[in-house]
C-alpha cells in the first residue's frame, strides 16, 4: 500500500513555471511533476526547520549576552554603591564632628566658603581632587588588566 495521495491542483502560471524550472534545474524527469512538488515541499520543510534552529540559537545567544552584560553591570553598580555608602557614612561622621565642635565652641553663626575660603580648605580640596584622580587611575589600570 502506497503512502501517496492523489490530488488535483490548480496553480498560477508563475507557480507552474517555477515547478518547470525546478524540474529542469534538478534533473527530475519531465513527466514526474509530483517528484518536483515533493522535492520543493521537502526543501521548504528543511528551510523552515533550519530557520527555527537559527531562531533558537539567536534566542539563546541573546539570552547569554544579556545575562553576561547584566552580571557585569551588577558588579559595577555594586562597586559604585559601596563607594557611595562609604562616602555617605564619612560625610555623616564629619557633620557630627563639626556639629560637636560648633556646640563646644558655642558657635552660632558661620561664614560660608562663598564669603571666605581659608587656605586650609583650599589645600584640602586640592588633596581630595588628587585622591580622586589617583583612585580613577587605579580603576582604569584594573580595568585594563581585567580586559575591559
């Protein structure tokens, strides 16, 4: 018993010409259009399967890339947050120290740096700027060694 089905089909002229061209290009005997149609269907199925595999590969690759990027970003954000938390903590300590000094000295009002900046403050700002630059250079060196 054959697993072939007999069907009568009506094709557009363009489809018929394509089948004739395919028959000739693939060396299928002229009287066997059914073989041509079966070959075209098989080829189409293979292309669809390959397309599906490629889409799966693309999806997996995209997921892997996204996970890798997320991991790297998370590491960087964690480092930044640690720095921010440390800076916040240090700032709060300084505020408490200055507040205590002002209370002990019974200092009511202050003169802002806009009104007068002491030489000591200028030295402190310069040191902080140099420290920040040094830390930035350390980070750049670390990233260069890491390959990023």
